[in-house]
C-alpha cells in the first residue's frame, strides 16, 4: 500500500514537473510548431520525428509542447482569478451576513443551476474565440465553487473562540479575516483548487475541441484532438499523442488532489 | 412536509427566474453590437434597423427583459435567425435524441458503478479494490472528446463492429452511451464504495450474516438499499455534468440532439437558439435536482425537513 502511494506521488510529480517545465521553457526551445513540411504530411512517428507529423505536415511534438503551454497558462490564470474572486466573495459574504449574504447565496445558487461546462461553452461561444475569452468564460464559471466553500468555512469559523478573542481585543474585520480566518481556509481551498486545475485543463481542451477556444495556428491539445479525428484511421497518432498528454496531466493532478485530501485530513464543515 | 414542498417550490422558482435573467443577459455581453455580429459586415443600415426592431433590441434593457420573461412564460422563445423556425419547435425536435442518449449514458453508469463499487467495498484493499479504483481514477480523468475518438478507433475502425456516427440504428447508440456514461460511472463507483464501506459496519449487516444469508443477498438486500440515498443524490447532482458532457459527446458522434443544436447555433451566431438551448438544459437540471430532494425525503422516512 505504502509502495503504491509512493509510486503514485512519484508518477504525479514527474508528469506535473514535465508539464510545468515544458510550458515555462517553450519560448526558448527550438520549436517549429507552425513550420509546414509538405512532404511529411500525416507521417507516423519515426526516429527522425518522435511523434510524427500532422495533417498539414507540422511536427506533432512541437505542437504538443505549445499545447502544454496553452493548457498550463489557461489553468493558472483561471485558478488565480476564480480562487481570489471566489474566496473574497465567500469570506465577505459570510462575515457580513444579513442581506448581503442572502443575495450572494442566491447568486451562487443561480450559477450552480447551470451545468458549469455548458455555461462556459455558451459564454466562450458568444464572446468569440481566443485565449482571453476562454479564461474569462472559465473564470465566470469557476469562482462559484470557491465562494461556496469559503463561505461555508467562514460561517463556522466566525464563532470560534480565537475569532471572538480577536474581536474582543478590538481587531478590525479586515485584520480578523486576513489573519485569523483566511489561514484556516487555505487547506480546503488548496484541495479544491487542485481538483479545479484538472477540470480547467479538460474544459480548455473541450472548448478548443469545439472550436471555441484557442485559434489556429496556436495549438491546444483539444484542437489537436479535433483535427486528428478526421484522420483517425490513417494517422491515429494525431489523436493519441495529445490525448495521452491530456490524460496524463489530468490524471496526475487528480492523484495529487486525492493525496492532499487524504493527508491533510480536511474536516468538512 | 407541505411547508417543505412549498419552500422547495419557491426556491426553485427563484432560481429559475435567476437563470432566465442570466440567459437573457447572455446576449448583451456579446462585445460590440449583436445585430452587426448576426448580420455580418455587409448588412445595410436598413436591414440592421429592421432586425433591431424585430428583435426588440431598440427598447430599453428592462423592457426587453420584461418581454423576454412574459414571452417565455407563454412558451415563446423567439425565432431562429438562421432557419426562421420557432426556437421552441427546434428544441422539441431535438429533445428525444438527447433524452435517449442521456438515459443510455445513465444506464451505462449505473450498470458499471454498482458492481464495481460493491466489489471494491466488499474486497477492500485487495487487487479488486485497486483495480476498480484505478478504473474510477481513469474514468474521471478521461474527457469525452478523447474517450469518443478512442472508442471509434477501436470498435468502429479497427474491429468494424459499430457505426462511427449517426443515429440511424440501435447499435449507433452504444459508443456514445459508453462515452457519456464512463465519467459518471467512475464518480458513482467511488461513491458506492465509500457508502457501502460505511454501511457494512452496521449491526444489521452482522445480523444478516449471522442468520446465514448468503453474501450476495446481504449486499443486495441489506447493504445496497441503505446505501441508495447518497447514490441517488450524486446521480441528481451529476446530471448537470452529464447534460453538459452530452454536448461534446453529440459533437463527437454527430448525434442529432440538443448539444449539436447548441454548438451549431453558437457557430452561426443564432442567439435566440443558443439562449433556448441553455435555458432548456439548465431548467431540466434545476427541476431534476429539486426532484432528487423530494425522492430523498420519500425514500428515507428519517429525513425530516423543518423550514
């Protein structure tokens, strides 16, 4: 059992480091993701080209790395925006209570009434394609989960003795929230954020698969899979390579989330 | 119970009202002028004005909102800008296909998850458990738009057993249903496992074993029945994910349902149809969730609601 867990953490760590490393270093790598080799169209993987070529004769490995950059930066941007926005709204709403809280709860309910991905699809579709609009659409959907979590946790922390003590000593609301409440929220929020990254990576690829995300010639694993589906029989590597990359990253992030949840022993309120 | 029903109904109505408002606002977040986006660059000013008046976009926002809500209550969802048909008819045409797909996906999920989850719980910490949970981990991590092409590659192109796409034959349903059901099966089998593990410690399970029932009967009759509540809740909550997943699955398999209509409408900038699709799918989700709550209360007499 211990061995299995160690193996899983090792696997997840390697995949995530590779993802992170490639995404960060892509601008300095000698990549030719848009270079067209007409004589190599749909060529399968070989010793000269590790992952082969796509339907336009572009190097699949180079496009795969560009796709890693896309998914990585979209994931980070969406997490940063929705985590900070959601936490802020949840904290303040629970702390203030009263009608502010009532309204926030209603808004959260309404957003939760949409299947998340559907709202993202509609938003991204209406805003038009492009990486910024993907980030906007996914953030609009993403903040809700964090707000709900932060609100629920703050509600229970609000009556804890250390918070009451701080209040009795005359600390301001802002100071209490920042110093006495927020630190206790980090663990559950961190775990939620980890699983959030997995769903954002899938959602970004999903939007690009539908043609609503990153536009050509920029690369996304989702649009690479879509391009590949037309050539499934003759060039399965066009789907398998980005598909496997996507699966490995999502799997690694989910495994990491599971481990964090088990180890940090979050007491759900 | 009556007050509980009433309060649930009220909050469902408030949420539906909010959802419709948000869907109404969707069209107004489009950058620039929606009329220009709909008609394209070459439209004449007369055409633009005509469409603006036809859609009521020349009125103040709050008036448009009022019209939108009253029309919606009367079942008028506007007309498609592309085919000029009423949006409601377009939606009604597509509902059977999506309902069939979602139902089949749900069936696949339940049929996979209950045996897998039970096996994992009963044989806890054995190879069976690890195997089932590895499947669950993979199932949550593999997106529909990858699962679909992989299944097509295997079963349609290499083995030639099943059709690649379409909805002409009964066999055409198999691959989309598996694609859609896998993720839910994975989540559900984890849930079945953990609730069964809780239940298996109960006294009545020990009693059932003690009076000599065979293990299969104990699991089916005594354990799973008591684990049914959380499983039903999860099914209700996951329906939204299932419906959103159906959008992508329908695109992969050219399945003529609501999802395909949504994406086509988005690409054609056919805003009334996009609004109609989003509205219908979200309404379904809200109503099913509220229904789940009621089923919950009905199944478990211990659940009391004081609102």
